[in-house]
C-alpha cells in the first residue's frame, strides 16, 4: 500500500500572525497516519521550519528555479531551498503555467533541479475546461508528463505527481472520484512504461478537495492523497482532510 500524502498549497496567502495561528492549529490537530506537508510562500519558509520542529509535518516551496545560481533576479534556487530544509517543491502548478507561461520543458527542468538537491518535486499536470470538453484530457496530461519523463529518465520514480484539472481549481467544481481516478490510472500506466517504481509512486489529486469529498476521492485505487488549496488555509478543514487520508 502506498502511504497517503496530503500537501497544503498556501499560494499567495498568509502573514506572520495568521501563519502562526494556522500552524499552531495543525500541530494541535495532529498527528495523522498520512504524510502531511505545507508549501508556503518563500518569505515564511524559515519561520515555518522553526514552528514545525519536532512535528510530523514537512514543509516546502511553491516553486523553484531551473537554474543552479547566477544573475536571475527574483528567482530562488533549489540549493537555497535545501539549505533551509525544504522537503518538497511544487513545480508546474497550473497557475504558473498559465500566468507565467511555463512550458512543459521548463517544468521538467525545475523538477530536475529540485531532485539534484534532494528535494522531492511535486509535478503538476492537468487540463483546462476547453481541453476537457474537446476530449483532449488524456493527450494533455500525457504530453505534460512525457516532458518530465524524458528529462529525468531513470530518476522519474523519485517525484510525486499531482493531477489538478485546471477547471476545478478555485472554482468550487470538483472532478467526480471516477473522473479523477480515470486520469490517475492513465498517468500510472504512463509511469509504468517509464519506471519499475511506478506502483510505489504517489499521484495526488488537486482541485477543490474539501473535508466532505476527500474520503471518496482518496478511496480510489490510484489517488494517493491531495494537493490542497483553499482548504489548507484553515486548520480544521485541512486536518479533517488529513484524517480522511488515514
């Protein structure tokens, strides 16, 4: 059995005061049987690290640079993230692909940079509503994953994959457990063709996961946890999702 993983993506939310409250609430609510992590804005990583010392909750970033170091103003390297103890880095989130025009290859390069410094990349793939309605879901997610497989080669087994249908992010819409499972199964099959570790790899679902739908989603054969957005900003909601993963 693959151990479930629940990751909170805080996106561009938080303050020192609200973060302290949220982390305090999570520490009181745990521990959980699932693996749990929070991916926080860059300025708060160190404070988060200190707050989570001695707990089961890991932490990470919401992005990383594809570059090792150099004149890249505003970028944050994986070496820096490793230096402050990050375990995870989200790469290829749909918001990065859409708002920052990140290509499939750039996402793959970021994943490679993270792995080079011992950070597990959470690689996101997913289709827009227009692509789903055009019957292109499988083509889109397989294309996005193929770039990562080609770039990482034998290291592909070290990533966490996240399927996040773009039409279900922040909209309140959610793929049915059956719809999500169908795409997860496609991704698992693609991974099987690339690595013998495919059946041990975790594929998360992201897209308006809430306390009241988490258990149904997590019960699917190939859904190994969640990448949680809005619900990760409330300790009670996020901890309920973590319990559902148990």
